[in-house]
C-alpha cells in the first residue's frame, strides 16, 4: 500500500514531537504517514482500524506484554525499539510459542527528536522482520516536557504454542542439566557504561537479540526440554532462583563454567556488582534431562544466539528452593535474589 503524505505535510515544519502530534488531527496523521507507516506497513496495520483482525492457527495461544523505559534510549548494540520487539518475542518463545503478532504503544515526550523517533521505528521494523513477526496495531500518546523521559514503549505479543509443548519451571527434575546460551551481563553493563558520568576504555555492547529461531531448532531436536527462561532483570541469579523456587528443587552451578567477558567483569568489579545479577537481553537458560544435554548444547551452538552455549550446573534434590554456586577454591556460596534494583531503567 502506498501512503501519500498530506500536502503540504505539517510534520515537515517540525524537527521534534509536538503536543499536537498526539491530538488525533492533521499532525497525528502526518506522523503516521511520515514516521510509522513507511517502516511498519503490513496487511493488518495498513487498514488503520482501532484493532487488528487476525487469523490464528489452531493451538493454545500465548500472550504477553511488557513496557520499556530503558535509559539511554540508544545504547551500544541496540535501542529501545529493538529491545521492545526482541524482549516480547523472547518472552513468548521461552514458553514454547511461535511468536506471530505484536502491538506497539508509544508514549512520547514533547520535544523528542522526530529523526530519533524514526530511527527507533525503523529498528523495530528490522527487528520484527528478523524475528519473523508483524507489528499489527499500535497507539501513540504525547505528554508534556518532563512528564516522561523522551520515549516509553509498550509491546504486547501473541504466539501459538507448539503442539505437545509443556515448558514450565515446575517441570524441573533432580538430575536435570542447566545450560546457558552465552556470556552474562552484556546488556546491563552496556547500559551502565553508556550513562552520563561513566566512561570505560572498552566499549561493551548489549546482547539484545531475538531467540525464537534458536529455541525452535532446540525444541525440534530435543524432545525432553523441561524449562526455558531468558535471564533479563535480576540476571542469571534471579532466573535460577525463580526456577528453584517454582520447582521445589535445588540448583547447583559452577562459577568457572559461567562465561563473563573480560570488559564486563572489569566494569562489574569497578561498580561492585555481581555479573550474575546483571540483566541480559539475548541469553537463554535451558533445563533438560542430563542424557540430552550434549545434544541441546550442540543444537544451540549452531545458532548465532547460542554459539557460546555451555553447561553451567545441574538440578539437585538437596537444598530445595536454593541456588548454590561452587567456586574454583572448593567452597560454596548461596546465590540469592538481589535485595533491590541495582540497575534501574535497564529495559
């Protein structure tokens, strides 16, 4: 569908978001035609109805929603728009669903750069194409200066759960192997080192990425996957604790097995933060029966998102609900949930 801009286009007289862009009038229409539709156009969104009418394949439906307030909105390895798409795709995928459709709601601060907005929207379109999903409906609101920080994005997603799939933290069994898809802490430290007042010689990049292709290949090859989670806020520590608490099992991990990039480790040491507590946006924790662990690692390593996949520990019957880490010195320490949010505005 070809979109003909209003003539003359009122948006062309502005370089920043105006309150009138959210008022439903000519500026709102111009914003849609200039910024959103050229990048997000598809057969559902092009109708510009108040809802998207979707034909869903048979099967159980998975539905998720999340709101993204990351600061800064542009960071090494991504931006808030790419993060919003990938985060929602991944939340559907770890439940065994094939992501299909997303919605996108924008809250824009008056004065936000229109060129930055278009850059974000373009990255969302590229992320959606990479993940093979469509953004089919959305909304835009504008608030006054100081009433939000530049841009907030809410994305909701719908997917269809593959037949026979029953992934759940409650499925963990003593003897299961715990697999991590790659290095930890990349996203959180990319955000922290990008913020004003923090400067590091080495540039850390976010791991922001869609995981659905890797997860689909894994579920095709390994029938016995018990649970999957993406360790976002709270990092690997929070996710492992959630798995242990929900299953009533204990988890033991090897500190030496957990991959942490040198620059991420250095930044964490400087800031006094445990890498296990730092957010990731392109990593996966998988729990499988021990007999299928090597196959699972092999399949994950065939994907860009899982090329550094490693076994980091196992599920045990001891210390139910607790996560224990064995150190290289032969000692053990409890890995607990963080008491508070160490890294605000991380996603």
